[in-house]
């Protein structure tokens, strides 16, 4: 618990009992501990900080998870944080875009609209977004496609610049690692969140003798 608090404190989320302003609640969904207290604290913080959404505006949200479904193509779970997401809305998310063909709630039921603080699963993506990508509704499909393609091009340019850059430090690092064995891995998973966590964990297992390198993940 203290280790988690320290890690969050390092990122600017300092607990109240350590002199900070972030409310921490120790919970366990399995043992049903402090779940009511967590809800109370969320409502209290929202009330004190006057945190309010605007349901009338176009939807903005965040991708919680994304996966490839054999029958439906790319599917993403998104949390609507502001505005209302409606069926047939055009959107941009990360480096891709799409149009809402169908939305489902947490019980798999079809919904036509999703307001602030509502998680929904959406179908109609042109590509696969990443967990954590921002989701934004735009006026028309051409605008969505243009933004998505521009972002993808910028990402590709950044990757090419990164791979072609040779620095003195990089050269020294290569010489230092010349005697080190490398274990190249291709990592495939069912959802992007799991793949990210596994790739990060595997790379941290590198030692002075063997370096684990994830050459591709998906």
C-alpha cells in the first residue's frame, strides 16, 4: 500500500495523510471492503471541486481497452468523460478514426446514446487504437479521416527519425552490449492493455548477460 502511494506521489498524486491533496481509499472488490466509502469520496471530491460535465456538447472520452473481434473487426471500450456519444457519430481516436455503427453497455445491451461517465463498447473503428488514447467526436467523416491520417503520418515520421538517429551515447551503448546475448520476442495478446503490461514486465527482466527485446507486439 505504501509502495503504491509512493509511486503515485512521484507522479504528483500525494495522499492527504502525507500532506497532499489526493484522497486515497483502500478498497477490495473481492472482499467488498470500502466500496461505499470510495463512492462517497468520489462524490465529495466532485462536489468540492465543482466537477461537472456538459451533456449537450460533442463527446470526449478515453479508450479503456481495444481488441480485434473476429465478427466485428476492431472494437474499443471507451469511457465518455464529457458530452454525449450518439449512434452514427464520426470520431477520431489516437491515430485512427471511425463512425459509431453500434454501441453496447456493460451488459451487452445496445444503446443509442451514452452520456458523461458512461463506459460503452463501440463498433465502427477503421483501425486499432491504444488503451489511453483520447476519443473525440468530429463534425463529419472526411474531417475524421483527415485528422487520423495526419496523426498516423506524424507518428511514422517520428519513428523513422528515431530509428535513423545515431548518437555517441547510442554507439557507446552498442559497444557495451556487444558481448551481451539478446532474446528477441514477438508478443501477441488478446487485448492491448495486457500486451503493454507483459512487454513492460518482460523488458524489466533483462540482466547484464541477457537483454530481452520485444521486436514486435500486437
